[in-house]
C-alpha cells in the first residue's frame, strides 16, 4: 500500500481519529468528488476488489446519504449511512455515520474540511466516536489502508479532470 507523504492519521483526542490528505486539484473538484454519487462510486471503494452498487447523497442539511459496497471475490457486503448536519459548499461537511452491521459501538460524527492553497487541496476528516472503545476499535481495523487506497483512486480521478482542462 502506498501512503503519500501528505496522508496523515492522528488521534487528536481519546474519541477522535483525524485523517488528512492533499490533492493536486482545486477544492471545487475535490468537494464534487466527495459529494456527487457518480464520482464517489469511482473512488470510495476501500481495498481493491470492492464495488459500490449503491451511492445515494441528498446534499443538504437534514439530507441523508447511503453507501453499500460488495466484494467481487466473495460477495461480502457492507453498508452505512447518515444525515448531513452541516453543508458549506466547497468548504465543510458534517454528517453522522452508522454502519448497518456495526463493527464499532454507536454512531460517529464526521467533519470534513476542504482547504485550497495554490491549487493544492487538503482534506481533513475528523471522526468523533461515542467512546474511546469505539475509536480504538476503528483504529485497530486498519481503516487507514482502505482510506489510502480510496484516496489513491481519487488522486487518479482528479488528474483526469485536470488533464481534460489543459
């Protein structure tokens, strides 16, 4: 697994995991890639061999989202969803997160920030769990490998859009 220098995972508190990653693209494009189902389906897949047969996003405060994944190798499935609590286009998303088959206790709250400097967009995701136990369970899952794989795909997807503009 390739972890670029800009991919960082930290534990800012006993209930949080923070992940940052930089992309060589304007934040408008990065925000779109996080919020438009036709784009999300192309990169938010976790480890290789997974597909996303369901991706629904109602991008408004109080709107819901729902993702479902399927493993091509063994047919395993995973699904989750939540509700948007805050939507500031191209800047900030805050949404709840709950898996259908919970692998950590409770619900989480995800805050995603998009900051652009000279054409480079840094995404920062802070996941706030209901307890330290939930945070530690998520941390032990190896979630960073799935996130890194997805972000690598996102970097490739964004580069196709940049290439189309030049």
